[in-house]
């Protein structure tokens, strides 16, 4: 009976804790912001991933005079424009959430994070939005060279926007360049240190390479689709060759050096997060990188582990003999809120990244042999693989943001102190349901408009036969 009493007591305590979680306003504020930002980032990652492809195709058109590159840039500019528009619509509510859902956080850190959020809006967003219309509709009026310059401005604005947002996030991960004001809030004292935060530079390189992976897989997928349908063969070949080449380079860069550098940053400044990512409950030298295993938080152990001996010590600190601290060396209040979620998100992201490299190695090998467009199995893989970079980037951000918990600003400001006390759980759930419904409709509209452009095809405006006519 004693054993049964212990089990029942543990089950009751677990149910009690779960009930407290669902009635905690902070939980719903986090779900609300997590949902909106995850949905929003589906769109900017593709615009950033597509931007320099359009620049490349316009440059190739100028150098070679071949119209196929202009057609490629012209077609993907439409997809870019749709992504940009939906990204703007889904991004605006997040700005308001800093005041409505996270007012205490905004009061505490607004003097710092407001700097880069304002820079993003005033410089990067206006640069991108001012030239995207000219790029999509102004080709005939502007002429080839000026049109190429508008593509460069669009790409620069897109990537500059990403930089300012990531500098903001990097401050939350690794705060630098600040001081505590007399009123208890943060103030910026070193703009250079803030903008050149080493965490921001590494995170930016890693994030932008991941965006290129997304763009490469989307472009390759459409090229594979057209090849399998035997329509628009010239454009399909351009998409496949360019997409797979950039995809291989970007996939490798995501892993090394950018991913490796990001892991070293986590090891240096967020060791508890690193331990959670690998399910390391007890510190050790020659720490393994876990390939397979299941974290058991209640018993503080990793079950059924299969790992690479010493790899974590080497990757995080540069030598196999380096000591990696375990979670038991940190106060439980400083552990990430959901260790299992951090662990699985990180490992699934790594698995998908490895698969991306293998797919792109296969594709480039076939391209080198001149058989890319005729490899039916590979074309099917490329066509069906395009959602997975979106999943991988979402998992990566989940690892970063859940790993930073329980801090909003690591080491300075806890998440439970940052939400708006006057906004109840009921209000947050109500608006969350509203956003979910609105974003669902918006997503359907986006898919319809994008599908319509794909259905028309890249040759629709140039007198080439449509795919219906080609089929006849």
C-alpha cells in the first residue's frame, strides 16, 4: 500500500501542477505570442531566402542577355510579394503584443529593444517595401540595370530587417551594452556593443543560412513539380540547378560553421540550456552527443542512450576532455521549463538538417552527371521535401526560445515577471482563438493566390503556351 500511496500522491501532484499551469496567465500569454510569431515567421524566412536568388537571376540576365533568367526573377517576384504582404499582416500584431500582453517586459527593457525594433521599421522595412513594388511592376519603365538595382535594394532591406530583429532577440539571449537605470529599468549605454553582440552575429549567420535553405528547397520543389508534369522545361531546369546548388552550400553552412558556432555560444553563456538540449543531467568529461535517447526528468537520467563519445565536449568547448556541466549543477528554478520539448526540438532539427545535406548531395551529384531533370525518384523527393525546412526552422526557434526559459532576458528578467497583470487568461484565450481563425483564413487565401501563380506558370505573360495548351 505504501508504494501505491506514493504513486497516487505523485499522480495527484502532477494533475494539480497541470491544473495550475492551465490557469496561469503567463502560460496563455506565452502560447499566444508563440503561436503568432511561429505563424508569422513562415513568411519572412521565404522572402529572405528568395531575395538573393532574384538578384542572382537579374545579374545573370544582364551578363548573358538570356531571357530565361528575367522570367525566373519575374515569376518569383510575385511569390516574394505574396509572402511579403502576408508577413506584414501577421507581423503587425506582435508589435502590439509587447504593450498588451507583455507590458511589464516592455517597461523594463523598452529603452533597449525599442531601438532595434524602430530601426527595423524605419530603415529595413521601408527600404524593402519601397522597392518591392518597383521590382514587381516597374521592369519596363526602369530598364535592365535600374531594375537590377531595385532587386539589390529589396534583398538588402529584407536581410537588414532580419538583422535588427535578431539583434533584439540576441539581447534577450545574451544581454550586452546595458546598465540599470535609477528607476529599475534598463538603459542602453553602448550602441556598438549592442548592435555587434557576438551572439547576434552568430545567430544572424545561422538564421540567414537557414532561410536560404528554405528558399532553395521551395525553388527546387517547384522545378521538380514542373519537370514531373513536363511543363515549362526551361524554367524548371533553371529552378532545379540554381536551387540545388545553393541548397547544398546553405545546408552545409547551417551545420558548420554557423551551427557549430551557435552551439559554442550556448555552451559559453547558457550552459543549462546546453545540458537540456542533450539531456545531460549529470556533468562529465568526454560528454556524448546523443543520437537516440529519451530524457526522464523526474529520475534525472537519459534512457536508452546511443551517443558519440566525447563529441559534446569537443563541439561545445573545443576539446574531448572538456567538462560539460549537467543540469544537477544548476538550481531547478533556472532549468528550462520544458526540458523534454527542448531536447526533442533540438534533435529533430539536427536530424532534418542532416537529411537536407544528404538530399542536396544526391541532387548535385545527379546535376553534375547531367541527369537531374530525368531522375524521377529524386524529383519526387525534392518536390515533397519543401515543407521540412519550415519545420526545421520552427524547431530551431523553439529550441532557442524554450531553452532560454525561465528568462525573458537571460539572467536579468524572468518570464513570469514580464506579462501584463491586467490581461486575464480569458481575454488571452479569446484573442488567441480569434487570431487562429483569422490566420487560418489568411493562410487559405495565401495558398490560393500562390497556387494560382504556380498554375499560370512562369511563361504565362510571354506568349508561351500554358500547361493546359502544352498538354493538348
